């Protein structure tokens, strides 16, 4: 096949160029020198408010840091950002792997920028349980949106956090709102039925589904589907269009088995083809209708307040866990208890109670 006929993407290998053609020793020196600097909280805040993506990226890196010395600075940055946040719509997007989340987000994000919106994408990648590493390849997949001046894409590793989002996704949302992004798209890990944490931090929860992926009972399973404010049947194109239309009918039937939402909103089903740019405008109009409905009913502000309460409880839980495992005495005693459990001399429950009592005496 002729190279011109190929649909080029960032995932394809491209012809290389020599370093001499693109590098400048002075520019490299200045770049490395600036990276070694550690900006103050005020400097980061000023950069974020000005819409500087480098400052925003460094701010998110700071709040994601596990370094104890960075926590005070990170907390100060978040606190100072609160009064500078701009109004936004937070949209959570989830679905099984292969449903086309990245393509959908890129197409939706590009469409929103044509409407004059500033779009931030917070993409969460799964972490290896063995190496603890993540690919963080979303910026590579979204090679068109990443070049858009009105878009910001930040991939983060899920780490040990459950529920489909990273540990500090909420804080990253606050920083993006401070930078003036009025649409925040949160892409979850995409593992299926268990991604519920993202629901506690977004205004609109979007579930992407595939036609023919599972039996009809998939449509009436409790859990993630009953939390969705809309179900998008993606890849409704080509030979799959007929199956997608059938799936839409089946999901509409299934939704009748669910109790009414406290917001008074009735979830909708939309056929979409992110690849062919079909159904994207319908999806955004649906989200806009929901926001108007939620504001009219007073539910929008109420849900944000509930999210802040959940954020408080989640932060307390996370910090208690961090303080427990960062205690040197606990870390030493934990090793001893694990050895006793391995030798069948102590049960895990007794060991846990012992460690918690020990930690209580050190608080």
C-alpha cells in the first residue's frame, strides 16, 4: 500500500531526523536549568491563573507527589486555588477497554474547542501490580487534541487507588478550574463494573458501551450503569450500525428497571461514532440539557456540596493510611507481624489489631 494512503497517527513510526537539525545547546542548557528550579507556591499559583500549562503540569505533579516535604506546599497551593476557580462542567467518561474512550474524548474535546470552550482531559491509566508502572499513552493516542491550544491533557497513573481514578484527581480538577478550563473530562481506567469513585467527583457521568458486548443481562446489572446519566453506544458505524440500533432499544428497556434519580433526570441513550464524528454534537447537547435541568432543580449545587463532603472523608482516610505506613516504628513492627503470620503464630486479624493499637499510642 502506498504510504500516502495510510492514515497517519502518532502511533506510527515516522522518519527520524538528526539531533543537529533540531537542537540548540543554549536552549537545552536553559531548559535543564529551569527544570531544576523549584517554583514557590505563589509562583505556581500565578502561572496557573495565567493559564500557563507548564505551571499547571508542575502543580499537578506537586499534588501527586508522595514526598512528605511536598505535602505542605501542595496543600497551600490547593487552598489558594479555591478562590480563583472558574465555573466548569465536570464530565466523567468510563467504559470497558476497547470501547473507544480515547477516540471519543479526542473527538468530543476537539468539537468543544470549536465552540470556544477550554477543555482539560484528566486521563487515568492503570498501574501494573508487579512493576507499579504505567504507560501513560493518552497524549500519544490523542495526537490531534494534544496540539490544540485550547486543550490540556494530563495522564496520571491509577497507582493503588480504586474506583477508576487516580488518588489526587479531585485536586487536579481544582487546579484545572483555576487555570480557566470550563470543561473537565475525566477518563477512567476502564475496568468495567467497579469504577464508581469518578461518580463522586463529576457533574455528569457518561458510560460508553459497545453493541453485542455481552448478553442482554449486561443492560440491567446494578452498579455502574445505574449511576450513568447517559449511555453512549460507540462505534455505531459500518456493519455495526444495525447491532448498535438494536442495543439502543435493549438499553432503553433495561433503564425502566432502575429507580428514578434524585436529580429528576432521565438517562438517555445516544448512538455515536467517534471515528466518523457522528453523534458528538448530540452528546454535548444532551449534557447541556442536563446542566440546565440540574441548575433549575437546584441539584447542581447540592451535588457539588455532597462531593466536597465525600472529598473530606476520602482525604481523611488517605492521610490516616499514609501516616500509618510512614511511621518507622510501625514499618518495623509490620515486618515482624508478617513473619509471625507466615509462621502461623499469629492471625492477620490479631496482627492488625496489635498494629493499630500501637499506632494509637504514637499519635
